[in-house]
């Protein structure tokens, strides 16, 4: 079981805080329990045990998504009728109109990935001490649909199952900003400029992973799976090609099976929605507030397209611990405000997004505790200069 903080029980599937006891772990939802049972091959007679059911008496409004939705609706109703808060209402409305389609597509794709892509595909190729392993890590990160905090738990789970430190770091850096759901979200905010964010995230993940491989060979970072550069692959007897063929032959295109696939996809989408949507709403609330009440001149003065502005943005991103979905509206607000102030700072938005992952104290602490302090310290040392250089170049040329 993975603990992000002392006394906190973490779901081994999605990485969120668990509240439902089952199979020696704590899960955030019954959906994750079912995914765990499928993954571990738990027999039918041991499924749906009494301990897998949510404790009676827990009201639905205590779930984060519903609680945040209720608060948001109340704020929007008040701001609609109360004149001093109307700029906040308009700001939130603008964000919603801008990205609602991206949210729907992203969650739908997340549900498809959750239902059709087995975790074994991801686990198999991440333990080999080769350059191509970094590419595998990034590709598999592309197919993940958890938020950055969920990615943390998944990454450590991969490490415990045999993935090298370099693979885990590359996976950890690429997944939050280069996975399919977030890609659509970024395009909703930034349009075609999102290509620079996603592409740069992949570049930083690749270069950092390759540098970590070199550090592994020299013994400068912890990596219990790669002594002397030896390959130690997991799931050696598992073939993705054979598994795909087996699943294809086994699947009958009947109305019942298609219905089950649709239901499974919806359940995956809804589970993802409950996991990350409340973060996104919080980010939109913060961005709408900044849009309405923070003077444009402040962004130009403190977070402008300068070296000082980039450093301030870096510090800002380090302090604020927000899930990747929640960071997106704030990053766009930084860019939008800089445009209104007449000093476009796309590089600052990029720095805010990437630095939020590279310097996040939860991430650093988790790597420190589960892999080692050297690996944890090398992540910001390697990534921050790359982020600042790319951010500086974006401010000049974009």
C-alpha cells in the first residue's frame, strides 16, 4: 500500500485517497475495486465481499465532486445576482464555454482507455535498461488517464513491480501533460499552441529519462532493479500481441457485449470524472477570480515575459499544489492576462504547468520515500533548467 502522507490510505489503482476497505487495501470507489480484482485475478467467490461495500451512513454530499459542485453552484447563483461578483460569474462562464467540449471528449477517451487498455501492457516494457524503455514509458504515459496525483501512485507501483527509476521518472513527467484527456483540455484552452506544451513535456520527459539512465549506470541514483545495467523485465511470459489477438477472437460483436463495452466505458469515464473533475472546477474558480479581480498590471509586473517573471512563476507553481487538471485554467489565465497587459508570456504558462509537476513536494516526497533521496533531488535539478530555458524561448518566439 502506498502512503503519500502519514496515516493516509491510498487507492492502489488510481492513487487517490481510499475510504473503502477491500482485499487488504483501501479504495476510493467500487470501480477501482473491480479493476483491482480483474488485475489480480481474484476469483468470483471472493469478489463483492461485505467489506468491499461502502460503510452505511456516509452521505453522497461528502464526496469531493458533489461538495465542490454544490459550493460552485451557490457561488455562481450569488454572483449572478450580486453586482460586485458579476465579473467572477462572467469569468467562470467564459472558461466553461471555452473547454466544455474538451472535458467531454477527454473523459470519454479516458473511459475507453480505462476499459480497453490493460495495465499489464504498461508494466511489461518498463524494466529494461535501454534507451527505448524511455520511449515506452512516454508512450504508455500517453495512454494513462489519471491526474498528476493519481499518476504518482501508479508510477511507484510500476517501480515496485520492476520498472527502472529512469522509466518511472519519464513516465511521471510525461503523463500529466501528454496523456490524451489532458491533451484535449489543453487544446480547449490554448488552441494549437497546446502542441508546444505537449511536445515540450515529451522532450523534457525523454531527456530527463535518458539522463537518469546515465546516472543509474554510474550508481548516482537509487535503482534496485538495475544493478550493473542488468535487464530485469516483468511479465516475461506475457505477450501483448497474443493478448490482443486472444481478446479480439474472444469478443463477439453482439448487442449484449457492445452494451457491456459501452457501460464499462461510461463507468471508467465517470470514475475519472469523480477523481479529477473537482480539481478542474477548483482551478476554474481560482482562474475566474484572478480574471475578475487581479489587475492586469500585476501579471505584467510580477509574471511578465522576463527572467524574473519566469522565476516568480516557478515559485508560484512550486507553492501551489493543484492537480494537473486544476493547473490548466490557472496556466491559461496567466497567458490570457499577459495578453491583455500587452506582454504575451506563453512561456510563463508553460513553466507553471511543467514546474507544478517537476517541483511538487508531494511528488518529491513520494520518490524520496519509495525510491530514494538521490532520485528525488535529481528530478528538480535536471528538469527545472530545461523548463526555464524552454519557457524563456517561448516568451521570445511565441
